[in-house]
C-alpha cells in the first residue's frame, strides 16, 4: 500500500527528517489561504499515487496569489495518468542548489534490504539508473544488525555527496532505514532530497510504500491507508473483495485465479495490446461477482474492451455463463465489447448458454485475447476521431 506524499512527509517529519512547511488543500481558495499563511513562493503539488508528477504538470511553483490561483485551477481536478486530482499539498518552495536521491528498498535478488544514495537526484533518476547505474551507490544491509552508521557514511562518501551536507545526508539515510524496518516499509524514498542555499538538506518529496500484510501491526499507517484509498476503483475492489491492480492500458481483464489473470495480461501484451488492469474475481465466479467485476471494469474510463478468462472448477462454466448473461442483460447498450473464453468444467455448455448478441465467444485463450486487442484498437481509434 502506498501513502500519499503528504502522509509520508508527516511520518518522515515525526522521525526527525527536515521537511518544508506545508498543508493540504482541496479548493482554489484553500490553496490561496494556505499559501498566504506559509508565505510565497510556494509549490502546489498534486496528491495522487503516480510518480513523475513534475513532468506531467502536476507540480507548479507560485510566486504570488495570482500564480497560486492559476496553479490550483490547473492542477485541482486534472487527470494525472488516469487519476483525478482532488487534493494538493501547498508547500514552502525550497531554494535549492542541488537535488539528491536517497532510498531504501528490498533487493529480492540478494534477499536483503539495500540503501541507495545518489548525487544526481531529481526528476531524471530513472534515466540515471538506466544510463549510468554507477551514479547510484548501493549498500546492502544485514537485517539482523540493521544499517551501521559507518555504512551510511560510506554510501554518502562513495556517492560524492558534497562535504558540507555529508553528515546530514548520512543521518537522513539512517533514519530512512529505521523507518523502513520499524514501519514495515517495502520502498521508502526521498527524491529529491534538496540541498538548500544555506547548506541544509530538506525532503522535497516523500515516498513510503508499506507491506500490506504488516498493516495489522501498524494501526497508524492503516488509518492513513483508508484516507489514501481515494481511487474509486480501488475502493470498489476492496468492497467487492477482489484482487485488483489498475494499469495504464485499455484492455480490461477479468479472470478467476491469479495465474490465469497473469497469463491473460502477458498474452494481451504479446498480441500488441496494453492491459488496463489485473482483476482476479477468485473461485466461485457466481453471477453477482461477475456483475460486480464487469461494473468495475466498465467504469474505468480507460477501458476500450474486456476479456473474460474463466476456468470452470467448482463453479461450473454454465453458471459463469448465466452470470455473464444476466450481468450484461442489465444494460440497454453494452458500453464496451466483451470477449469470453471459458474452459474447464461444463465449458461447452457454458459457451452454448452465452448470449452471442451480448458477447463474443472464443474457444481458445489466444483467440479471445486477439479479439479483445482488436476491439480495443478499433474503439480507441473511434474515440480519437
Ligand atoms: P515527482 O515528479 O512526482 O517525483 O514530484 P517531486 O516532488 O519530486 O517534484 C518534482 C520536481 O519539482 C523536483 O525535482 C523539483 O525540481 C521541483 N520541485 C518540487 N518542489 C519544489 C520546491 O519546493 N521548490 C522548487 N524550486 N522546485 C520544486
Ligand atoms: Mn520525486
């Protein structure tokens, strides 16, 4: 689970990491009010669960009230990679001379946490990681001992962090590692950690992702999660009890069983399409679950077609087929084309039952995925015109 920047900053600040003064706002007037309290210049920052907000227009600096109003008007309500911005963080703008990167994550290959430090932080860290991986210094941590202070200093030294802030940065790295460990983090990151004109360091951004399975022992963070789950679709998925992950593409995917859904995702990619989501409706694909799943995928604006990949087990293919029919019969007009592939128990009976005025039935998974990708391409083109 992901915290919003404003929540992660709260956790970081409580742990002693310097962060700029800031407050949350949900309307243009509130932005102006907060900015007046903080004093100009301010940064207005979209609070949505996507990276790269800066490049996508979700972060603007304002020198005065007119600019703050303009920034708030353009950011509040905007669509940022499929998420509508409903809250912004208004923050004292930092007068910086350099942008650093510090982070802690789990290195699954090594089976150990790894601390990362770079002198080349900022919006292009992904490019740095790809083109010049040496510029990001990595220090593995034996979780039995934690991060030794000398390791933090070594990482900072190896990363050529300027001398005047080296000890402060090492301190931030140590605190970040402690948070990672104590708060069950999966990724904890500051990018950029800004170096100010007065030689101080301050966390201008904050990322904190938590191991979901550990939330039971992190009640404070679990409460933040409820506040953070402002994505309607993710909230809906929780309500319905589905495993759901929203993705960037336009082919909606519904299946029963994680393996089956992953296979479908891979095939959509293989046939040149882009998956819009991972949605596992689990065993017992009864009519109501099928209807709920369709409701979710149809209400995702990015979806242009839907592919069902169902393996009949205890819930037989004919029951699933009836569920799909009755879910689709509720619509006067099917909003997006639906392709169904049924296999397993009573699959043939199920295919007979499916109403082919409402859905396209394909016998093979490959066939179903190809059709869904074609439908999605056609519809995307129509919408473009
Ligand atoms: P991200 O793009 O979603 O990672 O958002 P960040 O919070 O990292 O901001 C992206 C970029 O916006 C930073 O690297 C800075 O260049 C700029 N930025 C963010 N906050 C401030 C600020 O307070 N002052 C200044 N001058 N620039 C900022
Ligand atoms: Mn950032």
